[in-house]
């Protein structure tokens, strides 16, 4: 069961680097196609990290951990799709077109942000209660990503970029913790 941890650590670190680097660039340049691409694909790379985090702490997390994991995974899938649409599709449309999106589309985008936010907070609480991962990146994860989701419709500014950078750093830190866990399990030969 070591492979899911290693894969999750690698893709999670890549997701965090993409989020933090793109947001740092946007502070200087504003949103450009390359940063939109990075932010659009980063959530897909984060999915294996969520799986690895759950596998690494599920014994200590008990019931809340499984429910929070499921909600976070579904929320990340939904919001990742919304982020892809916002950063790679809607950005290229005339503002008059995006302002006239049907109410159902707007509700779906907001709903995905709410499910993702709730799942992220609960998963963060479950990880904090389990005590397997470092508390600082877990708290950053549980705080930054709901903010990112809820601030997504607003124009980018220094605060939004700083929250993205903090969230990206949390992913890299958590990915490093998962990688260390995978290495330790490999050395002792113990399954997860």
C-alpha cells in the first residue's frame, strides 16, 4: 500500500508548487494564460494527496475521518472542475457573456465551493484530531482552501494571492509528511 502514499506525495507536492508559483507570478503580472493553466490543473493533482492523507491517518481518525475524507474528495472533484472552468474557459469569454450565465450554472459553481469548503474543514479537523500530520500545514489546509473557494468569484488581489500561496505551501508540507511516512513504512516493511 506504499505506492498510493508515494504517488499522493508526488502529485500533491506538484499541486502545491503550481498553486503557489502561479499565485506568486500573478502578484506581479496579473492573471495570464500560463497561471490559469497551472491553477486549472492543480486540483486534479491534489486528489491523490487527499487519498494518501486519508490512508495515512485513517486508523487514528475513526468515523469522522472517513466521512470528512469522502466529502473532501467529492468537494475537491466538484470545485476542481469549477476551477478548471473559471481559469481555462470562462476567463476567455467576454465579461458580458459570463455575467449572463444561467442561474443554474452560477448555483452549481457556488454549490461546488460550499461542498469543497465543508469537506476541507471537516477533513482538516479529522487530521488535527488524529494527530498524525504536522498541525501547522493541516491548519493552513483547513483554513486556506475554503477561503480560496469562497473568494474564487472575486477579482484577484494581493490577499487572494497570499491565501493561494499559503494553501500551496500547506500542500507541499503535507506531501512531504506523507512521503516521509511512506519511506518509514518501506524501511520497516509495515503495510499502511
